């Protein structure tokens, strides 16, 4: 397995669906590259305003949650070192219904402007949520249309890609990032997403106990 996404480059673009995707799935990787000097841009399709978690005890409602989650994401980006954040202003849970050509054109514009050295997104089949699959598919098409050759990578969940053969990939397709030096930043970002992470008691244990829940590696699959 390879152990690097960027090579000699320093611009990383991540395109996800909701505030917290970046932290919960690959916060360690983003923090690691940021700490090494990479310029990271995050695009979030939505503000996650249809999330069922409203704080614990609940303190948000459907009207206030979008602004709260945007602010949480901004704070998480500060902890991770993500330099640029853009929203596509799509309503949560509707990404799959946006006209695909329009969505891909918008993402393609970002790719052409940023000229990233690596692009991260969801796999369109095993993204796990319709918004994830839809933004992953649009990003894959946008990447191909842009002519960008630098590298498109799909996030994976937990240790699923420790055994890539089960998903039709080989070890050569997988990038394995050791994030053990970034646990503190990742934990801070988890806690920044308070209205989502508050219901997970382990996040609020003493730091060492919470960090013990994190996997040492985050895995990506090359398109
Ligand atoms: Zn999500």
C-alpha cells in the first residue's frame, strides 16, 4: 500500500456532502497534510440541516441548525488546518436530485481554479448515504471533465480497506495514511461538531480515552 496522497504537490481538495464528513471520516489525514504545509480546500455540498441530531439535550431546531453546523464546520476547519471552505448551498438530503450537469460544472470550476494535487471524495457506490454517493459521482465526473490528472481518491470507512480484495481492489490501489500524530487535532474537530458528536459519549471522555477510539490509519482508494 502506498502511504502518500500528494507526492511533491501541496494542494488538496476535498469534496464532501455534510459538515462533519471531513472530520469523522478523514480528519487525521487533513490535519496531517495541513501540518506539513499543504493548502487544503474543503467543499461541503450542504450545511447538514436535515440531520436528526439536534444537540444533547436538543438545543437546535430546523431553522437554527444550518447556521450552527456551518459555524461548527468553520471551527473544525481551524482545528484541522483546512485553509479554504466553500459551500455549494444545496439543501441537505437533496444532492441526488440536483441536475447533474449543473453540479458537475460547479465542481469542475473549482478543480480548474485550484489545480489540486489530489482530490478526495466519496465513492459513488459505497459512499453510504445518498448525498455522499451523489456528490462523489459528480466530483468524479467533474474531475474527468477537467482533465486533471493528479489523482482522485475515494475515502473509505474505518478499516474496510485494510482488506481491499473484498471490494474488488488490490493493495496497490489503496493509500494508507498513518494519522497517529494527529489524534489531538482530530479530537478537537470532533468536539467542534458538537451538535452531532454530543450524543457519542466517548468523544467527551478524557482526551486519552477518547483518542483510544481512533484508528491509527485512514485509508483511501485511487480512482
Ligand atoms: Zn455525511
